[in-house]
C-alpha cells in the first residue's frame, strides 16, 4: 500500500485491484468538503431539523464521513451516518486510526475512528450523545446489495446520499438504475444524492429511478459534479 499526497496535502492511496485512487489529486479532504458539504444543503438541514440521516455508499478512506461529522459538530442536531464499504482490509485500516493515509489527520479524526467497535461480524458502530446532540455512526462491511435496509432503523428516512463507489467502468452495479431504485424507498422526499460522476450512463440511471438530476460546478480539473434530488 502506497500513500499518495494530493494537492491540499492530505493523503490518499490507490486501490490494489481497480488501480484507481480513492480521491483525485485535487485533495482528498478538499474534495470531500467541497462536493458533499458545500454542494449540498446539509448545513441548512443541520440548522433546521432535529435529525439528519446520511447514507454513504463507499466509506473508502473515511474522508467523506469525517468531513460530515466535522461539519455537524457546529450544530445541535442528531446525525445518523450509515456507511457501506465492501473492502474489509481497507475498513480495518481505517478504523485503526494508524494507517498510512491517516498520518497527517487531525487528532480528533483519528480518535473518532478508533471509537468504532465491531458489534457483529459485518458491522462497526459508534454512538455518542449529550444533552443537545447525538452521533450514531454505523459501517456495514460487505456487498452493498446484501445490506438489509428494511431492518436498519437509522435509514428509514435518508436525507442525503454520498455516492462514492469506484467509477461506473470499474463498478457498474453500484451505478445502475436497479441500485438507485433499491435505495429510493428509504430516502425522504427532497433527499439529495451527491456524486463525482457526471457520466451519461449515471444520469440516465438516476433519471430512470425517479431522481431529478442537476450538474454542478466542480473544482480544479474536475469541471462538474452531480446532484440528484427526489421530488418533495
């Protein structure tokens, strides 16, 4: 495993099988913040709702999830965050807080992932609450198609989807109309899905599954990102 430094100084790695980096050279941390926090309405949701639920499709190196938790920390709100990850080795490295790409993480990021505990053979979980806030973070390890959404109480009304699998070329199942139709019943009206891919096949699959798509201004060499929304 070899760490790759990105333009903002944060580290990423390349997937051994796919050969694709988990984040672009733009910057792993910058990309997570600009795409999922700044291009969505999640901060407004934190400010105006008592509960915000996020489904993350592809935990990867943890940048998207921890950027979400970091943004949430400024609000009095409950955050339910459910992450799906198929690579068991990467997940073990991520929750260790000691992996190559975590060497320059903020201390609080490393401490947060180290609080995740294996609650069964496929699931890590961390829960923390005080008088005004509550964080519930659950990570499912395995094929996302085998995840039982119907039995997960936290996912009965998803407000945001961070859709971050490897590319449609490398992982077409996770970008199919069938997948977007599968998650739709668990998403609240007005749910926003953010993703880095603007491929025609992705836009067609989302539209076929009933999502309304919108191309967004990207950052750096990535000229455009995509936001899909369910009707209210």
